[in-house]
């Protein structure tokens, strides 16, 4: 079997590309935003340096003698692209091979909940931990019966003001337990989106509120899109839905305690054209 | 260089290479929505940096690097997909009916089931044809790590896609 040839065949196709005019417009906007940001940065630096200079001035009410030494102007800050990120180390997870719960070195457990997922064949644990001076909610699950394939997930989240650890655990359970039993092609199917951007609930879900279209950083301009808050089995979820030139609509479900009101929610990648 | 000249060169490059680059994104993401977003993000960064990148003479490598590392960023942010790991690679693997009926879907599913870095190594090494050193530089990892990810990734793909008598090349 020639893998390259198989790849070539498997990766063929895809929806139509965005018009080149749109790509150019987004690029121009990004360039303008970058210049504005750089201008603001220079202005802020000037204000800070000005402030330091002002603060360093001798109090006119205090008589000084001799000359005042002034330090040379510091070189301008060079903003460089960040280096390639390294792979993260999970703070709290089940080892796929041994099935043991493992924590990263330096993790201190403040509060632990054993088996928060009440489903047979699933091993789970959640905790409030501190790591490197910060508090985290962490949770991990493993489908034990999955041999030779074993499925699992681990989540970590900084505590969200106004939301509880219990609420977050339940949202994780609703979002990620079922996909462990169908990792190929799992569809939650809690809402569908129509061509005019209207969401309809299914499978016992309740739509608490919805708006259309989604923000520009959640969906490209001009495609049917919507955001919503829904309730499923007592868990609140944020929904971002959009119809692009693809066989099926893209519908993403996120934990509402992580993205209250879908605020700052991302489908995957921030659109450079976002306002 | 005037903006119109810059945009003309950028347009030529994008129209010529966007198909291939989105396939790279698709291989990394596993769905066209994310692939389309990922490519748009990369092409926007390319637009902003076009003068410098075009002067360096390899805009495609620049975009590919953004695709790979933006996807890593996404992985770090979301870390929420259910992962599947093969515990007994190549042994006692039950036959999957869809392998016979839909090789394309099977390959993409198998590829997406690989851990993030294994998937990137397999795509760069065995589809795009980068050598070990180039792959290591591209991903910012050691050459030995590339080799181990490559062999594990291929073994996992083989266990899903091919019989033992038909090794992947």
C-alpha cells in the first residue's frame, strides 16, 4: 500500500475556496489592525517613558545641587514572533496504557471527586488542584472496556467566576462521555440550523436563547450562522452553528461555564476579520 | 514594492497553492470547516508578512509552518477531543467493515485518531515527503522524536488500514 498515493486520494476534494477578493480584504484589515496596534504600543511606550522621565524630575520644591544624571533612552522594544509552542503536559489524566490516574509533578490536589461520571465501563475522576500558583478544575475519563482501542479524555479549566466546579463537571460529562462510545462520526445532534440561521432543538435539548448571525470571529460573513445557549440533561451548553460549503453544517457545543453566553467562544480559529 | 504589485504576487501564490495548502490543513484538522478557517488564518498572516516572506523566497514553507503551529495552538486551547489509542498495535485488531467500503474515510479517521504530534509527523514525512531533519525543524522537535513518532504513527495507521502482509511504505 503506497501511503502517499492513499493520502493524495483521501485528501482530494473539499468545498469551494473563499473568493480571493475576500482573502485580500481580510489581509488588508489585518494589516491596518496591526499598524494600529503597533502605533498604540509606541504611544504607550512613549507615555511610560514620559511618565518615568516626569517622575525622575527633581521636585522643584527641593533644592538640588550639581547636575542630574540622565539615563540613556532605552532601545525600542522589538516584538518578535513567539517560538514554536511545545506540547503541553496534562496536569491530571488517566494513562491510556496502565489505566492509572497520573498527575503532573507539582500538582497539589485541594478537592477530589471520584467517579463523577455514572456510567458503567467508564473510569473517571475530577479535582480542584493548584499548579504553579494557579487553581484549576481538572477532569479525566477512560473507557475501560475499549480494548484493543481505548478511548478517553482529559480537561482542564481555570475556575470561571459565577460558575461552580459541580456545574463544570456535569457539562464535561454531557459533552464528552458519549463520544467515547462512538469516536468515529459521533454527532450530538442537539440542534439543527436552517438556511436562515434558525436553530431547532432535538433529543430533549432546550434552547434558552439564540441569536443569528454569529459574531464574525465565530463564522464568516454571509453564511447562515447562529449562537445559542441550550440545556441538555441539566447541563448548559454554548452552541455555535454555521453552514458553509460542506456536506454538513458545522455545529460546535462548548461548556457554558467556560464560555458564559458564548462570550469569547471560538469555533477553532479566530477569524482575522473579527472586529 | 507598491501594494498593487504585492497583492498581485500574493494572489498568484494563493490561487496556485491554496488547494494543496488546504489539504495539508485538512489532514491536520480532519474536517473542512476547521481546515478552511485554519488556511484563512495562515493566509492572512502571510498577507501581512508578504514582503518579507516573498523576499525569503519560500512562502509555502511559511504558510505550512503556520498551519502546523496554529493547529498546535488549537490543540493546547481545546484539548477536548476524545482520544483513541491502540493498545495492541497490529495484533487482534478487529476488522472494520468500512475499511473495504470507504478507504478514504478510514484513512482520515485513522489519521485523526493519532495523537497530535504523531499525526503531524506522519503528514509531513509520509505525505509531504519532508525528511527527518526537515520534519524536526518544522515541528521544533528532536530528530529522534520524529523517528519514534513516525514509526508509532505508521504502525497505528497500518493496524487500521492494512493487513500485515501489506506494509505501508
